[in-house]
């Protein structure tokens, strides 16, 4: 930094240029990367489940405090009054200018790691139900955490090149999609400055480390969890005429629901209806009283989501009526609000602006427009229903040779949430920090 400044003065340049910022980021990364990789390995070996991110949050808070941020811990209010939210909010005010929010997740998953890496997790912990489970950063939130800390460090050091208010947040409980909501419910945008832009990254399990991919517009779907209780009238398995069999009815409903996507909505509006669980009955010769279907619905647009919910109810009730089920035993549709998350909408103008800036830093060829996905995330909450321009990009996290081998063999790479998911730390973190630091500087540069 010092060297660069004196060089700039010698050359008669008195304002910081993007090229200078880039040189500074590169030289700082060269100095910091070994430490960041060991931070990553430490976080990877110590994952914590959603709603239990106590140590991870305390570590993030102490790191940010040491960098000069004003840090508030335990931000967040869950619907369950006795749960603690481990949300971290770190603010750095640097004169007038835009307010930019950068988010990382803090939580890991109940997965038993099978990568065989020397720093693999062997952690076991109690889940919300009190059962002991293995825990792993199988979604790569440890990559996000380390990129976030690296970015926070770069931006603190490059304070002379940006102005405005930077808000770095550590969000708990992304995997259970209630952490973002908990933070907003606890005054994230009233107790702290409300952002003009919100940014995040997510590692990608099938893109080479060193690359960034993105999609402007709807990039990830909304997720809606639904339970459908199919009620009948139970009885002896050998006397169907004396019953209204909910197993047969549920079977018809499962098939009929698939016609919603194929026949009832425009083929140009993506949607998925998956019945992921079907439970009913106790014994071969008993017709049960009810069968419970558990569904997930994915859409981009809210009106499509509403249309699908109405269709599910209509089809379930109509088929029950056709089967002769009395009206007071009609199917019940329950939307599990606590498990829902909105679509991730990348503001198109912001996406292209940031993608171009990242391209200038990591190489234009390394920034690629990808396809949107029907998986979901709770980052969308931070945009307050598209009112705050938001952008989440994908960070390639896999060793290039493995991506190439998978392409040739046709054998898919381990996905996110897989016990074998294995990001390549060094190039991934380097690119993640460069990309996110560049994104923030693009929005806040002097
Ligand atoms: Zn995940
Ligand atoms: Zn994730």
C-alpha cells in the first residue's frame, strides 16, 4: 500500500484508480491467502448446525471487531421465543455515499462428511429435536465465511478508495430458511442503516475454481412447503366397500398434481411440484383413515405460486368428492410458512454492472452467464420483495481437472449438500475475495 501510494505520487496520480485497487487487492491477497486458507480449514473442521452457530458467530464477530467494524451480535428473532439467533451485524461508516450490505451464512448441515480430507469434520452435535447427528459444511458456507472475512479485511485496508456505509452480516439458519427473516424481524433495516444494494455469493459444485457465474433476473426459485392431508374412512382391508380408501385417493392425487405443471400453467413459466413424502397406514389388511403427502413447490413468480396452490387444493378436493369422501372429510392443505423462502431475483442492471467489474478483475473469460436454477435460498428476503437491488453470484469451487474429468465421463460431481462435496480452498477463496471486494468497490468507489 505504502509503496503504491508513493509510486502514485511520483507519477503525479493523486486519485486512486481501479487499477491501483486491483494491484492492492492482489498484493494483499498474496500476503493473506495462507492465513485465510487455514481459517477456512479451521471453520470446515468446526461446523455448527442451523440455530446453533454460537462459536462461528463469535469468531466472525471478533475478527470483524479487530478490523475496526462496529459489531452487534445475536441479531435476530425467531418465531420460537426461546431460540437464540446468532446473527452478526458489522458496520463500517466511511463518509457519505451508498450503503451496501454483504451477507454470508454461518450454518452447516446434518451430513456425515466422507471426503477423507485431513481437515474433514468429525463433529457430532444435537439437532433441534435433541438427536445427535454428524455435522458438515456440505453447502460450502465455510467458503462463504472465509471469503467474507477476507473481503472485510480488504475493504478495511482500502478505506481510502471507497465512501459510504458498509454492512457485513453473518446470517444464521440459511439451511432452514428462517435466519434472514429472523434478522429482518429484529430490526436489521431499522436498528442499522438500510442498504441501497445487497450482495452475496454462493459456491458452485460444478464450476471450476477461478471462475464466477451469474444469472440476471430470477436466478433461484421460491420454495413453498405444503402438507396435504388426504382423509378417508378406514376399515378392514378385505371390506373396501365399507370404507373410503385414502391410499387409492392419495395415489390418484399424486399423479393428478403433475398435470398442474404440464397442463394448467404457461410452459414459459418454470415450476416444479414434487411429492417428496407419502405416509399412511400401519398394516397390510387395514385401510387407514388418512394419508399425508409432503410437497415442495418451486416457482419464480408469486402469481404462479398462488395459482399452483389453488390448483392443488382444487384437484385434491375434486378427487376426494369423486371418490365419495364426505365433505367433512375433505383433504386439508397446510402451507408450512416457516419453511418457505422467496425467489432470488438478481436485479438485471446491478448484475451486469457487477459482472463487468468482476470481469475486469478476474478476467472477462472467467465470468460466465449461467442458467437459472429451481433450488432456493433465503437471500431474497434482504431485497424486500425486489425493492432493494440485490445480486448473488456463483463462485466456482471445484478443481478444474475434476470438472474436466466429470465432463468427459458424464459422471456428475458431488452436489451441494453431498457428503463428498470438496471445494478447492486456495483458488476458490482468492477468486471469491477478489470478486466480492471488486463488487463492493464498484458500488462505493470514490
Ligand atoms: Zn445449502
Ligand atoms: Zn448454501
